[in-house]
């Protein structure tokens, strides 16, 4: 009997170890070496290549409004919810308790009471500190509220694969995406450490249907409901002249596409690369791609959080990698006033990507993400203007300061780097 129990315990421990390893090992990279520079982002060949490779085709007819910080972001989203006529589909990674959580729950509950179909999908891990009272409020009003990949026996092998997408689609014609979560940390205008710095975007035009499809993909897994018909995918009016492309990624369906997209854009850079990221911890391929661009004379600026970052381990893992970047002349800037949470890459003055994806291995190999690529000079110039404004509140890191950091910090950075695929 004793041997039977020991054998059963050994099998159980092996099963637990197998599940842990299955969750911690990220999917293999799609591209495992730098992409050669063949043309610029302004070359029609770049647009046609991106259009062919990624499922979200490049189309014209868009307007995209840039919203800065909670003072602009939340009123615009709540106004869109209040104006809904038929359906609201809302997907977010973070939905925490607090003032803004109450406002969104109240607004969504109100529309459900009016007969609007309201679907709310919250990532299980990202919404753990969520006030269940707000769920009850929305559900009692007729809204459907679901969690994405809760901890269940049948999904335990994917518990580390989260949806990090941030999408709000109203009546199938108005979309929002960017970096903001539903939490009081985003309230205000980044005036102090309690008010985070972030961007979000209001989108009209054909690409909104692709944003809806990204929501529908996660909703299908969570509920087994297929969203179909003109109510969700209406014929889109021409809202402007901007060319845009939606790129969604998932570990189970092409998670590497976001990684490949970034590599291709960096490979096409000829003048400038501007990276504004809440979490910057690239893999070896992306580092080499950046170094290759720098060797061609491309000016590269990386803007990231300083000491106010919400996940200090990410800063440590990132800092471990800075030596080669600084030696090559890549400029790294730490934002000082508050936590810097944007997800923005601008290449030359022609191509911009915005959305949920960070510049790290978790976004590229573990999470479901959704980004919007914008092929428009005026839009890029607006993002450069905001980027430069943020640079004025940042401190540039020097190679000397990086080399001379205390040995205790160096050890912490080294240890954090070992875990960079998970943070």
C-alpha cells in the first residue's frame, strides 16, 4: 500500500510539474534572426507586404482621434457608451475597483436596461481585484459579463496565456483601443505619480470591423457564442483619409505575428525609430534588429517608465539589456512624473503602431494582443509631437551611469532578466 501511495504521489507531482512547464515555456519565435533592410516604410512595397502577410488588410477611409490620459480617454469612452443604439462589446485586461470602475459599470448597466445588448469580457487574471458587486449590477440590468480563461481544470494548460487586448466597439462602427485599463490609476492628466500617463484612440472606418472580430474571437472562447450579421459588422462609412490595418495575435493562432510585425517595421526604418512603452524587455532578435537599424544610421529613442513603474521587475529585466543599446548610440529615456504606460512605435514619419502590445516577450509570445497600424504622415506627426512632449519630462540614461550602477542593482537586473518571458 505504501508503494502505491508513493507511486500516486510521484505521478501527481510529475503532472503538476508538466503543467507548470507547459505554462511557463513560451511559444517558439516565428522569426529567429533579423530581417534585412530592403525598402523603407514609405515605399509601396512595405505597405503591400504588410497587407499580404497579416490578416488585417490595409484599407483607407479612417479617422483616428488621439486621447491623452484619463481626462480625455474616459469621457470619450463613456460618451460613446451613452450613445449606443444596438450593441456594446467591451474587452479589457484590467478592470479594478474604484471610482472609474463604478462609472463604467453604471453606464453599461444603464444601456443594458435600455435594451442595448451589452457584452463585457474581462481577463480573469487582470481583473482579480474586481468588485463582484459591479458584476452583479451589470448582470442584473441585462448585460452579459464573462471572464476570459478562469482557472479551470480543462484550461489549466493555458492559464499563463492571457488576453491583454483593450477594445471597446459601439454599434459596430465606433472603436476604441490603446493602453488604458479601467482603474483609478488612469484618472487625471499625468500630473503626479497617482495619475498614470497613457494614450487611447477613438477609431472610425472599415478597420472597426476587424476590431470587432478580435473581440469576437475572445468572446467565442469564453461563451461559445458566434457574433454574426450586419449588426456587428455593418458596412462602414468612409470616415476620413487615413490608411489603417488591424493586427491581432494569439498564442493559439499566430501569436508571433506581432513580433514579426515589429521586426519588419524596424527593418524598414531609414531615419528614426521612436518607441514609447510601458514595458520594454525585447528578446535577442529584436535587440539585434534595433542594433542593425542603428548601424545604418537610424536615430532611435526609447521612452520607458522610470522609478514610478508599476512592475519594478520589468524595469530591472529591461535595464540588464541596456548596455549594447547604449554603446550603439540608442538613446534610452526614463519618464519621471508618473508611470508611463503607453504602447507606441513610430517609424520615420510614416508608420505608427498603437494598441495593447508592449515591446516584450509576454506580449509577443504569451498574450492575446490587438494593435492598429496607421500609415499616415499627419497621424505620425501628432504622435511624434506627443512623444517629444513626454521626452521633455524624461531623464536620458547614460552609458556611464548604467555601467556604474551598484553591484546589488546589477544582480537584481540579472535575476529579473532570467524571468523576462513571464513578466
